C-alpha cells in the first residue's frame, strides 16, 4: 500500500522557521522524483519545490526562492522542506508528491499557518 505521510506543520510567527517531512512507504522511494506543493484557501495548488530521485537536482519556486530548501534521504525514505523567514502568504496546506513515469502519488497534506 502506497503511503506518503507529511508531518511538521503548525502555527508559526512571521519570520519563523519550520521543517516539513514526508515519509514514504509501499514503493521504491529512491526511484521517484519528489516535490512539495501547497494550496491556500481559494487558490490553485502550486509547486513549491522539487528534487530528483538521486537528490542531485532541485528546483525551487520563485515565490520561496532563497527561503525554502528541499532535500531527501533515500535511506530513510523521507523528503524534507526547510522553510525559513516564513510570511503570512506562505499559509497553506502543504502536500508531498511522488512521480515516476505514469505513477503519481500524493500525501494527505499538512497545514502551515503563519500568523502573529
């Protein structure tokens, strides 16, 4: 059974930091490109960051560049999103995504709220 389980979300003040984790099971994690998406209320889901299966290549969305980093541990079957200098506009549900060929899996999401 394929599972992607996100954790690490919560309430944080502007300027604060969080690290999200997504732990995978039920498929060969090291063969999949991984990404983080987010969706704010009333908005479309947007790509935040992606990382290749080996971890050698990453891409970061323009709105979070310089503040967010993505990494992975193929031994722990986990992908991370480090978020620094958080802003109220970063408030959203953050989703983990795994893609390889025609296979596309999603986690259930974790809420991040940035507010004073």
